[in-house]
């Protein structure tokens, strides 16, 4: 038995769109999408376009708009058939540990060979710096005049790698008792 044809996409539903100048126009809502900062709607705004035959015809301009700021539902309209795409649920590890720091390191170059190495999300880090891999950050950290930022934790994270883990926790290895 052949498979049934795929069901057509649900018909778009009417919404009110608030334009930048405050005007309100009717538009068509095709779907809702959850983003890290809220919800957006896939909207079709009515417009006109010129054809190759130099005529004018009705058209639709598709755009993503923020809800509820730019999109308003119309009272009495049923929106239950509008497709919804939600963000995937965070894993248990992500829920427990929270958001991860961006990977890599960045160099804040100062005058005369001086510099500071920061985590990319450090408040003191340069905003457009190219992230450095761990090996490159460690090479730079060994240069005279380069220091590690203690504000963002670069010093706490990179120092043990530069000096050895034993030096970072219990003093030099030579001070450990012999077995």
C-alpha cells in the first residue's frame, strides 16, 4: 500500500505586526521559533512587487520578528495549529553547571612588548581579539612582560600548566616527603 502524501503545511494565521513607526498592520504567522532570548515569529507582511513585465502584483515579504514586542495575537484567533520549534532542553550536566565559558584565550597587547592574557569573556579582554589556542597562550605567557589576568581566572587556570601542578598546590615537588 503506498504511503499517504505528506500533510500540507498549516495555513498561516492572522496576527498584528507593530511597525517601527508604531503603525499596526495585519500579517500572516507561519511558525513560532524559540531563541535563547525569547520567541520569534516567521511572518509574512503584505507588500507589492514589480514583475518583469513592468506590472505591479501583490506579494508577501517574509521576516523574523520578536514576540511579543513586534507581534500581537488577535483576540479570539486560535493559534494552536501554528508550528512551534523549541530549543532543545539542556543536558543534565548543562543544567547543573550552567553556561560554559567560551574556549580559548585572548591577548591584550600593550606597549613595548607588554601584554595580558585573558579569557575571551573577561571584562578587561579586547572585544575583537582573535582567540588563541592553549599552546599559543602558554607560549605567549612565558615571554617577559606578559602576565596572566587574575580577574577572569586566566592566572589560576594557566599558571599550573606553566609551572607544574605540584608548584601550584603544595609547593615545589622537592618539598614532598619521600616514600
